[in-house]
C-alpha cells in the first residue's frame, strides 16, 4: 500500500525513519512515497514495528511471523542496515595457555621469594649469634668415675677426681665472649659410699678448659647443691677465655674438698 504524505511529515519520516514511524499513522509493510523540493524517495515501514498506539492494527499471519524471525536472525538489531558492518569479534582465548603462563610466573616468583627468604634467614641466624656473643655451649653431662683404668685416677688436665663416683641427670651451659658463664645442673648426686643418693653437702663452681688453659669462676662464689642435686651458676670466668676455645671442656668442681676435685663434666655442642 502506497500512501502520500505531506512534505513536513515526509521529511520527518525520511530523517527519523523508524522512530517516527512508531508515532505516525503508518502500518507495518506500508510504503511511503515522498516528493519534496523536486526530489522523490520511498520509505518502507519495517515489518517488526507495531502500529502506533490507538491506530488500527491488522493481525499477522504465520507466514509474516516466520519472515519476521528470519529477518531477526539476519539482522538482530532493527536499526542495523545492510551497509553497516557488524562489530568486530574478539579472538578466542585459550585459557589453558593463560593458566600455564600463570603457573610459570608463580613458580618464578616463588623461586625468587625462596632465595630472598634463605638470605633473610641466614642473616637472622648470623645476627642472633653475634647478639648472643656465645663462645661455647654445653648440653648434657657426665658424672665422674674416679678411676678411668685399673689403678689409674681419672684426671682431667691435672684436676683430680673425688674418692667416690657422682652422677648427673642433666646439664646446660653457655660461655660468652666477656667471660660470663651460665650453668644449670640437675640431679648431681653421689653414686657410691655411705652418702650415696645425697648431695654430700657440697658446694660447686665451674672451670672451663680450652686446650690446656684453665678458666674458673671464683671458689668463694661456689653455689650449694640442692637436696635433689640441682644447682645454678651465674658468674664470670677468670681470666676471660679466648674466642677460639680449642677442645673445650667444662668441669663442675667441689669447693669444699681439698684440691677441688671435679664431680661432673659438660658435653660440648658442636656448631655447624
């Protein structure tokens, strides 16, 4: 169906096509013929448009509906003309590749972090050792056995053993660069004679041996052994031991017995 419009309405429709068709008296599938300023053109109202509100509408047949569906498939947007090119499609992304790249990046970062962490830990260990100023440590103790072999006294660097054996359950000690020494002993008791299982009413002090040189806490500062054999020594060795104490030996010695024999020895900790 062809319907002539006035110049004003025709120009309006020509400029705004679909939008104005909704508000005009046009029906779907109508063709508009316009003439203005000596020029002529035609305009086909799109099939997908509904008739204007209040205007008479004609029922659509099944064929029209099928045609409309086909047109929607070919032109999904009603304002998209045949001359307009569709939006460029993005290239498909293979997420397996991106996952592999992400994993490689994570492993690389983890390796860098591991190296950094190792450096930090090494620095912390070194700083801790420097802050402690520890020359030598001892962990564990050995009670004295007076005779090392048949007929031979168990002498350590000229220091004699007592007349009876002693046992010790535990011992820990640290010697620092300025000569300070801290010793904690547990269960130092007689292991023979009439006083077996007792502390023998003894007082003890410490002697550190480096090679053949002796460094001791003052005998006057000797501490008593508790009834259960426990004791603690916090004192300063004299003279101050060297920083490179060779073959360190720690002896716990008696302050009450003549000659100051040793009752127990510490087990040195090996620094790696």
